[in-house]
């Protein structure tokens, strides 16, 4: 595949027939393949879930180890600090080698916000967030102490802590999605979760627990329940909190799952569940960028994840090759 749309690359798969049932997933996987070839100018890498076959959205081990999956050396450094490549786990391999990974997108989007002043300027522009927040910290893959919260492995992809001039402390627990559904692990509404019910501040409608196991939004429910648990500790560190979901508007399945889940919420809970489409984030953040480096990062982000028209000629050529 070349910039003029000529296709294909030999011995390389650009979509997964067994996985990409959703047209948006197939299109986004192909776009990542195009990005690797035409922007990064790198060879494809092996897919560990497909017997090592070469996939266009995968990087080879050396390119992954060199941080080619990230938009800047600084963002790569944040990823290595949180997930050292030496861990060698499947999830770590996905972070460094799979261009389609949502966790990689999380670092590429929020990594520059490790600067609290810059983060404050951008976070204030996000829908549903108070305009006077002052960001004090940003963490990746964060969860508070399990024993006094949900007693499970629920965590946030990104976590923003902030203070406000009135003395309140708050936070945003962020889940990022690119193409994959919410976790397909399903949990019963067991004692570890049920112990939080019954309070005056409960966010869910009466009887909503019977739908807790629904795989389409069980992870989202646990994310928001973790926010609730953090705010309802005997001596809570935070006074207010939000659960936010970041996703591209093309991901209709994610949007549908959120909408279905919202029907289980009382107004008090609905106010704490925020939806941040990537397209809205771009619209809100673009005017706040005030340096060439910031604008370069955000332009690169949009090319990588949103400007599918850039790969349209190659996509059409690929479709013709299948007929």
C-alpha cells in the first residue's frame, strides 16, 4: 500500500474477517494499517492472536520497543513509566505493538496533560466539567484500594484529580474506547457490590441490579460504581466525581451501550456519567492550543484516529482487491 492508494502489501492482513463484524471496526483497523505504512513508513508486525500472521495494524517488536506506537517521545515515556515493556504481558504487548489499541489512544490523547497547567486549560473545556477546576494530578490505569471499594480489578484508563476555589476536591475517572466493546467479562451483583446499595445517594433506579450482568455495559456500570464508592467512603478524599467515556462517534455500538445503560440511572447518577466523543474533544481543545508543539501533537492525533478520509483512496483500492 502506497500513498497513492496502490494495494495490497504482500502477505499482510488489513482487516480481520473473524473479528471485524462491525464496519467501523474494519475501517478503523484499515486506517491504522494505512497510518503505519504511509505516515510511519514501517513494516507490519505479527498478531499474537492470529498465529503470528502479519497484520497491518501491528508493529514488529523492535518498532514497538522504540515507541513508534506513540505520538511523541514524551508520551512514550509516560507509557513506559506506567507499563514497563519488561513486564512482557499480553496487555503490554498490545499497548506497544497494536496501533488499534484503545489504551495506546488513551496515552496519545492524555499524555501531554501530565503538565497540570496545560491539563487545567483543556479539562475546563470538556462537557460537564466545572469551569473553575484546577488539575492537580493525572494518572493512567488507576484504581483506589480494592479492599475498601469494589474488591475487584475495576480501574480507570485515565484519572484526573482536581481542586476548586471553593475548597472542593474532585476527580474524573475516564474510560477510553476506540473500536472494542466494553469488557465482555460479566460479574454478578455480588455482596462486594451490593454492600453499596440502600443509601440516600444511590445513583441507580430501584431493581436496576437485575441488569448488572449485561455484557454490553457491565464494565461501564462497574466504572461508575467505582466513582460512587470513592465518594461514599467514611472519610472520602473527594467531594465530587465523574465517570467519563471517550469514544469516536463512528463507534455506534459504544454509543448504544451508553444510551441503554443510562435508562438504569436516576438523575443524580446521570449527571455524573459524561460522554466525550473524540470529535467533540477536538472541537473544544483546538482553540486552547498555544504552541507549535501542542498543535503538532493534536494534528498528529487527528490524522491517526479521526481523519479517515486520508486513507479513503487506499480503502477503496483494498475493497476492489477483495472482489
